C-alpha cells in the first residue's frame, strides 16, 4: 500500500520519502528512482521536522512500536 501511495503522490508532484527497515535493499533502490521520491530512510524518527504529512502504511501489528519510536511529530499530520 505504501509504495503505491508514494508512487501516486510523487507522480502528482509531491515530495516523497519512504521509510524501510532495509533502506539499502533492491526494493528501496527501485523506490528511489520514482518521480518525486527524494530518498528512503531507515526510521520515521529521521524524518521528524522534515515533513508536513506522514502516512503510516505498514503492518498493523507494528504500528504501535513504530509510532512510539518516532517521538513527537511536531505538528505534522499523521494518517
């Protein structure tokens, strides 16, 4: 779901950064080459303060731990 959303948002002219547990794998390399994509980070915490909207599209059972590790979103919107 996340890669599809990111592809569509990037194609519409939005700046997109993906987060991946493995930011150096082949899938991440493919994502980096998409329109609007500026990178692939290893955690949401790396991006806090750099975005206006964050979309969590990962597995439901990981959501709580990912969001707890992320910290304060600094007024950004979390979907």
